[in-house]
C-alpha cells in the first residue's frame, strides 16, 4: 500500500508540473479534441511538442532546445504512407514533408527572412485542424493527418511555422524500396 501511495503522489506532482510549464493549457493531460479516422497504407505517428510560449520569449536559444517533432516509425516501405499527427504542445503546429538530398542532414536548412524554410519540392502536409491535408495549423490537443505516395528516399518532416524549424521541429523519415 505504501508503494501505491508513493506512486500516486508522484503522478499528482507530474500533473502540477505540466500545468505550471504550460501556463494552464496542459493539452497532454486532457482528452484530444479529435482523432484521425483509420488511415490507409503505412501509418507514421507524428507527435508535435513544445514547452509553451512563455518559455520562448527570450529568443530561439540553442538549436532544438524548446520544440520537438517525433516520427514513429522513422522508416517505412515505399508506396502509400499516412501521417497521423497529434499536437501535444500549447501552440499550433504543422507537418510538411520535404525531400532530403543525398548527404543532406535533417535540421540543417536555412531560415529565410520570414523565419521559415524553403518548401520547394514539398510532397504534402498535415496542417488542417481535425481534418486531412493542408490548413491553417493543428491546434493544441488536436490531430491532423494526410496520405501521400512516397518513393524510396530520405525525407524530412518539418514544422514550418516561423522559427519552429530552428527550435527543433524536424525529423527524418526514410522510405525503403
Ligand atoms: Cu511548430
């Protein structure tokens, strides 16, 4: 019983910590606003995360310190691929699929004057709140999704909201032959 009590106390502390960091929004402790329907092909689960706008007010800081984009699995067979995206952050995000050239490492694109990276060659995006395809962004606690046909190669999933890429919102996705 003592062990159980200790674990319960730990859980309460974790919730309180999350609430403080997120300024009360704490999307990950609440049910999702919406969920994706069953998606065709090989499904890649993408999670978008941030530490809240209050944590970013002092500038971008070291690369990748404050925002994250996770893709699981990181490798899928060529053909029909669906991205199933959940925003666990406290601000809106998106996922854009860009090709990675041979030898090009993820996270190394240059930001333009608009703090966004070049989307040339984009294969599609999931940026529609609670819906498929392109929109104005996926809101906190919501999902977005898209289905693509991908050839073998290396791709980079990025959030291209201003400043988000350099803060760490990118992940490599490899498509095998
Ligand atoms: Cu973002």
